[in-house]
């Protein structure tokens, strides 16, 4: 069985995202779809002494059909501001230097797409879940189309027999079409496993850098990939 995971590039996603990544045999960066401003593509939550705030890459607007691969950042010292935010957030964390190293590796990239891809791949390597995963970009596959049919065609082009996806796919995925094509569809189950966080009550949706700064090499123990078949997921999903 070959498991395919397809997702848009994101800025240092939350730990649950890496539970999705960890299920993959082949991972596809969906980089040639329309950018949604102020989505998790260009921002992530950071925890600090007063609660949490967004760390956001300011994007230069060039039209309504801007693709993720074509993103450019607005002018300004946003990279420096982001590092200052991270240093302040992680100042008391034992493994803050590990998190800052991953951040600096990604933020050396002049191109936003490359920065976002490194925001996924570098933490995944650190966590040890990228060792056997093949990676591609949808823009280089030559698979055209839209929505559910394109996802199915990408899976078929890669010889996939199992597709694991995040929860938002329930709103558009044609599950029956996947079944007709012989593809098993499963949804990731987010463990939201707690770990020692700074600054009060546990928040699950903060950046993976928070987890790495807290636990260092032991952070991988918090990533607990699990899935559920699509029918059970839909039956159990609220409203």
C-alpha cells in the first residue's frame, strides 16, 4: 500500500499537521493553487507571556488569482520581527537553540515558497519522520484540473492506493470517486498530545517550533499519527 498526502505549503505548522505528514509514503506540496490571505499558508500562532498572537508573512497583493508558488513578501523587516517574536516566546525553553536553527534555515530563503516548504520539511527531518518520504510539488507534475478530481488524479499518477487527508477535505472530497478508482481514503486523527508549555494553559495549535523548543529530540514522542476511515469520520463529525 502506497500512502499519498497532499497539502498546501504552510508556515511552521502546528504539531498535529506533522501527524498527517508522518502517515505519508509520498508527500505532495500543493503549490499551484490559489493563495488564501491570512490562512495557515502565511501565518501561525505563537505563544507568549500575555497569551498568543499571529506570526504572519506580509504578502504583496498582485491580483485575485495569486498562486502560492508566486507569492512575494511585502517590503519591511518582517523576518527580523519574526525572529524577535520567536526569541521572546522561547527564551525560557530548554531547546530553544534547536528551534531557532530550524527557523533560521528556512528564513534564509529569499523565495517565500521555498521558505514555506522548508517550514515543513526541516522540522519533519528533525522529528525523524521525513527519512523515507518522497516529496514532490504539484506544479511540476503536469496534473491539471480542480478540487477533488485533481487530488484523485495526483494520487493515481503517483500509484497511490491510500490517501490520507486533513479534516477540511470533507467539504469537497468525492469519496465515492476515490473508491471507484480503488483508492482508500482516511482522515488523520489529531492526538493533540500535551507537552510542557511555557505561559499557562496548554494550547495545541501553536507552531511546531514551540514543541521542539520544549522537548528537543524527545519532541517526536508527541507526534502520534493515526487515521480513521472516511465513513466513520463523516459519521462522527459534528453537524
